[in-house]
C-alpha cells in the first residue's frame, strides 16, 4: 500500500470514529501496545503537571513559595509543571497535601 493510500485510509477511519477511544486506537494502537502505553504515560504526566499548575495558581503561590512549603527547590516544581521529570509518589503527595492542602486519591484500573 502506498503512503498516500494509507493516509487516506487512516483519515477515513478518523472521520468514522464513533468516540475518543476509537480515535486513540487509530492514532496510537490498541491498549497494551507499546505506542499506546507511551501515549497514556505522557498523558498522565500532562494531567498531573497541569493540575499542579492550576492548584498552585488557585492557592496564589509562586513556584518558589510552594517549593519552600514542601522542602524542595523551585526548579523541581518547575520541571514537574512542565512535564520534564519523574516524580515519586511520596513527593506528589507532599506537594499536593502539605503544600496545597489538597487530598490525592488514586484509581488503579
């Protein structure tokens, strides 16, 4: 199959997708494939980083103020907010619960 034919087929699949899960399947593969797992991991990091930014701003705290509250550095908070570092679960809890007064709830599916 030529590249243009494959592109047309994929575009047709995208137009005919019935929901977001089908779009993800078309773009990244089925759940459990390497490409889909990588996408899902990046998506989770994005959600955490955006939630952190949003909650920090709602609390009227700078990155430096939040870092001081939880005993870390401003650069670390910045890297988390920009999705450029991994974060330990204990640190995530400390930032949200001690630094922002929020409760974290995890769902394992």
